[in-house]
C-alpha cells in the first residue's frame, strides 16, 4: 500500500536498505518545509513497518530520520 501511494509499486528491490557508499549530508540549500512534511510522513510509515515486521530496515529509517527537519532531494531519494 505504501509503495503504491508513493508511486513506487513497480520499483526494483535492493539488497540493502541504505547504500553505505552514499554519504548523507545536511541540506545545503536551507529549509524546505514541503519536503520535510513528505519525508516525515513516509518515515513514520516506515518506522511502524520496521518496528513491527521488518527490523532489517530499522537502521536506514532511523538514519534518515535525523534529516526530517531539513531534508534535501538526496534524503528523499535515499528513503525511496
């Protein structure tokens, strides 16, 4: 349901939830509240899934949660 709602239902799966070769950095362009709301909503849904059914994604979800207040496009791509 979440994948369908985000338009990712036809996406390919990946072997690891978060690419360790990608360095996440704070958003250099400043605050973008519209992206923050979208990221926070998706993070909340993924945290529920991680805590109840998929503990293998818990690290990735929590790592991305640290950028909720000021996400960049990089953070949105990483969560998807």
